[in-house]
């Protein structure tokens, strides 16, 4: 299996190193690994009939357009140190689990199918690979979100998702104890420190767009929101990312406390003389409480609400409210600090026939948090959910 560096250049705007390589199909598949398509945020596999023709052409030895790969952000500095040592560079870039596929996922599926079917590639058959090494977070964010937008028909949501493939290691290094899982299908959380990469990426998208909706039915409104983010400068996107990390740390701390607080519900919440429906709502609220904060709906709504308040210059209110919530969560005399019994009671009144329940739920959560921020956390969240529904 062959692999060699055939050229290097520098992106003159960002200063990022770009390395061009040739690799045999089998070596390329070894580099990206068996799980290259198992990430929930990747585009799903396409079944377009043109891919059948492409598969036949590859078997016949056709040269494919270059595949673009991004070196994982936390590995960029180490690999860049060897940029002038071609032999070492080849060794590092050809290792397993050092890159993510930015452009070429469908071609990779086809190459993998051919290999699994036991069909041998032709002698001398090579792929062209383009490796991007971007050491600065600000430039990586800017390039992925802004520069790539003019190169392919891709939503900003997907741009952000691809960005977070490369930033995963960086986020883990900045938020002590967090674990980010990449999996095709969402599963129930079994530990408080685990989050799906899809939810993390969605929460950042909500943060930079200041919206809890990432796929609006009103496509014009969504485009205006996205274009406003595209107009951000490199420094603005950098500052936003730093602010996002600040509030992700607070959210992570709150989630840990709430997980352990709600894991064993307080008896006084369950042993009541209330009627069956009210008691059922309480039981449901408590069963789902420990994992509630880490759900996609809550993360979208929370970070969208935080961003809206930051844009209005009211960051101090957010900080005060979050500290108040952390204090309530640590207070054993407060049996339901998130007010989830009240939240589920309000949510149970949503009419599924007249409204999109997912949209209405996100709106309820977002409005509830904004009400809590507005009051500096001086009122309990349980009251905010009722106000949010009015």
C-alpha cells in the first residue's frame, strides 16, 4: 500500500499548511478507518444512480477528483512541526484516526464497497488527497464557516457540523471531564459527562445564530439568520467561540449537578395524594430529569437564549441567573431545582394537532430560560415555565 507526499503549499490568507499526497485506495481506506461513515453529523449515504457508474469507472482505474481531509485540530501543531521532514510527514499523515473527511464521503463509501466485495484495485491506481492543517481556532472557524460557503451547496448547519469534527479534541481539552461521542443514532445518555457530537455542534449553531431553530420551515428567515453569521469577521467568530466555551463549561457543571441530584428522586415529589394524571406527570418528569439538560432540544434552546441575551448586552444577567441555578441545585431543601414537574405540566398542555410539538417544546424552553435570565435568577425556574406558556 503506497502513500507519498507530492506537494505542499500555504493558504496565504489563513497561513494554513496544505499537503498534497498520493495514496493507494487501500491505504486511504486504512487512514480513514472502518467508521468513517458512522458519525451522525456526516451527510447520509446517497443512492444516486450516477454512483453506480462511478463505481464501475473506479474499478476500471479512473482517477477520482482529489479528496479533501482535515487534520484533527488537536493534532495539527504536532504534525506541522514535521512539515519540512517529508519522511516523518508521510508517517504522521498516513496514520489512523488523524483526519476527518471534508469532501469525498460518497467516493469513500464506494471505495470501501469495492474493497469489501473483494475486488482488487488495479496496479498503480492512486488517489489524490489534500490535507489541511489549520493550527489557529479562529482561522479554522472562519475558513470552515465563511470561506467554504462559496465553494459548495452546503448549509451553515452542516458547515458547523464538519467544523466540530475537527474541533472535538480542542473542546475536550477546554472543558475538563467532557466526553463527546460520535455515533450514527442517538442513544439514551447513561453518564452525565457524555454528549453526542451532533448535540454539541447544534448548540454552537444555535449560539452563533442566536436561534433555537436550525432548520426553519421559513427558508427565507433561515437564510437571513445564516447570512448574518456569514458576515461575521474572523475576530467576531473567534470571540463567539470563546464565549460559547465559557457557557458550555457552565452548562456542563450544571448538568453534572442535576444528573446526580435527579438520579434518585426525592420521595416527597412522588408520595403524594394527588390524582392519577398529576402524579403521572411528576413520575415522567423525574424519570427523564437526569438526562434532560443533555438533550438536543434543551441544548438548542439554552444556547440560543444565552446568545440572544448576550447580543442585547445583558451578559451579567445570564451569569447571575446561572449562578443562582447552580446554587439551587446544590441546595438540598429545593427538591426540583429545574422545575421539571412544572415544565412537564405546561408541556402536557401543548396541542399536537395544532402545533409542531418539537418546535413548541424548544420555544417553551427558550422562552423559559430567557424569562429566568431577565429576572437574574431571582425567581425559580418552575415559575418561568408557566410564564413562558402564557
